[in-house]
C-alpha cells in the first residue's frame, strides 16, 4: 500500500492519502481575531485546498471531527459548515468542546474523505 503525505514536516502532515482515503490533520485558523463563523470558513477553505491537493473533494468527505473552544460557538460554526457542504453530501460528524492550542482559536476541523 502506498502512503502519500502532503505538506509534511517532522511532526505531522497536513493531509495523508492511504488505502483509498484522505485524512487531514486538525486544521486551525490563522486569522485569530475573527469570529467563530469566519474562522470555520477559513478552516474549511484550507480543507478544500488540501482535499484538492490529494485528488478528492468535499463531496467525498465521509467523517469530520470538529473541536470548538466553546460549545456556544456551535451554531455559528454550523452556519459556515452548512454553507460549505451546500446542503448535501453530509458526512458522519462529531463535535466536541476542547481546549485548543491557542486560546484565540475558536475551531479546529479534521476530515476523512474517500478518493
């Protein structure tokens, strides 16, 4: 089985292709002064880029993990998520409240997609 790592460093790869799947790392926003919806939209745009790089797309996402700094951001993040998904191809998904690496980060998202 071939494994392809995209944008890897000594610690992690942003995306990994293996056995017909694409796994992204937990992707975090860079615009830390933005609200939760804007941070989620930024993260989802980066996930789009990574999925394209690995030869797949958001329509083939089968599972997503969402980590929120505060569960009260869930509705704002869901607005960005729904806009991104376009109301179709919904994957299985888990959303949890978690302490993120930087307290200004409000959301982190990782997905698994098929090729």
